[in-house]
């Protein structure tokens, strides 16, 4: 009853355009087939969950979508991305906007095509555009329209800060990226409201007195698979980006200090540490590398494991401005979770995780063995408590309700 009343109160918010880069059902298998390297599964899942929550509060949402994929020819095997109409729910007429996916030219193509399609759908001038991610082409297209429609509102969802997305060893590309960041900072001045994954983002984004909320992530109860039988071995699982800076090698080093043959380590994902992980599997039969597998399979493995580990340490300023998406997914699995305490993780999560005493591989080894040696019943109860926290507080309706409350105040 309470949710129904809240729904009715918020349905006054109309004319919402969601400008993002999710994977329409019609394109998903093609994206998985043609991508070379990391696929943006986490970003795709978060966008779909945000939309599900938004749809609870209003019927007035149109998606204008430019998929977030790698560039041709090195990271994606198609030069052209097609345009077509799709429906994120019954009766919707959403638009997947095509573009030329060529490295460097891609940003220009996405900008002009996004602006062209947006112009057709910004008719009254009182629309609200929700932009997912600080992505130059989409953000610039929305801001360009705002210059001609002073009543147009822009809400920006910020999953990452551009300053920490440079990460390319090519000097020329790094220079171009810094120039791009300068343009982004000017565009940010035109944003009316922000959805941030970390409280610490307000300062570098120069949010000031403008409205903002923290929404560190969303977990969809639909992803909560039925319980499965636990592995007979004490099984540690890591799933996500295999980036050295995220501490994956610390986990491998920690596991190597465990001598017991009753332990197993499962790793899923892709990234710059992939080859080293493969080498470790050749020297330790207890380690299994699953590569990048469908999310449903990852969720199943999470339930089978004894404990889930996120080895990301607090080293690096970027950890203040991020919330590891796997944290929420880990807790919702009902399997106990080990994480290092990072500034970007709200303190409310700490009651539901195991925290190492220090961020060294030795510290990780100690907490892993300590947790795995607990009784199955003790682990089950701890996992259920964490799962219930997520299912009560972090659903699409709960989290998107914060967005709507803020947008109504603009």
C-alpha cells in the first residue's frame, strides 16, 4: 500500500529521456560475440536496474541509447553500429542510435547522432534528460540542447570520474584524453542534478549547492537465483575486472600461502592480469580460471563458493570515488564476503562483511582461512543477514525512488 501511494505521488514527473549505453536484448548476443576484451556487464546491469526502478514511478520514459562497446578494429569487430527501435517495456518505443565505431572518430559520430535524435524528442523544452556516465559524446549532446532550451533539465549519473579513466600508455592518447577532460569539466557546469556512487565525488565534480544523491548501486531481486549446493572444497571466488590495480594479484599471492589441498580458488573475468592468472593455474591445480562468462553463470558460482573476495585495496586516490559493484552482488548471493574497507564504501556495509586487519597478502590469507574454517551453519547465518540487507535496502524501487524525489525538487 505504501509503495502504491508513493508511486501515485511521483507520477507527476513526466517527459523523461534516459540517455545511456545499455545492451538491448536484440544486440546482446552480437555484442558478446564481437567484443574483444572487457564487456561492460556491470554498467549494463546498473542501467537496466535504474530503468526498472524509474518505470515504477512514471510511464513517461524514453530511452535514447548508444551502446557502450569497444572501438573498431581492436576492441570490437564491427565498424558500424545499426539504428533500430526497441522496447524496454511493453508499449515503449525506444531508440538504439547507430554510429561509426572507428577509434578516435567514434566520439564525433556518437555526438552528432545523439544530438540529432535528441533534438527530435526534446519538443516541449521542459523535459528531463538523465545521462548515464560522464561520456563525452552523450554529455555534450545533452548540454548542447540545453543551451537552446533553458527549461530543459539534465541529471547526470556518475559511476566513474574521468580523471581516473585515462589509463592509456600511449602518450598521444593520454594528451587527447586530458583535452577531453577539459571539455567535460565545462559541460559539468550545466548539469542540474547528480546521482553519485560516492559522497567524495562532490568536490572533484564541483557539485556545490546543486542537488545530488548517493546511489552506490542497485541489486535486482530477479537476479537472486535459487540456492545451490555448496562445493565440497573450501572455495574462494573472485569475479570482475582482472586489473592489477584492483588487487587481483594480491589474492593470488594470498592463496599461494595456503598449503591445504582442501582449498580452491575460482576466478572469473578479463583484464590486464589475465595472462599471469593463466600462468598461476599451470603451477597450482587448485586454481580455476573461468575467463569472462555470462552473468547468470557468475551468480551461480557465487552461491556455490564458500567465500567471495574483493581484494581491491585503498591504494590510489580513485578508491575514494568508487563503489565496487561486485560488493552488492556478493552480499546478495548469501555467501559470506571478504573486502578491504575503502572510503567509497558506505559504513553501513561493514556489519555484513569480513574485513582483513591489513591490506597485505598475508592479511588476506589470515582472513580467508579464518572465515573458511567457520562452521557451515555460522557462514550460512552470516550470509543470510547480508543478503537480507541488500534485498531490503538496495532494490531498483528503493534506489530509483531517491532519484525521483530529487528530480521532483528541481
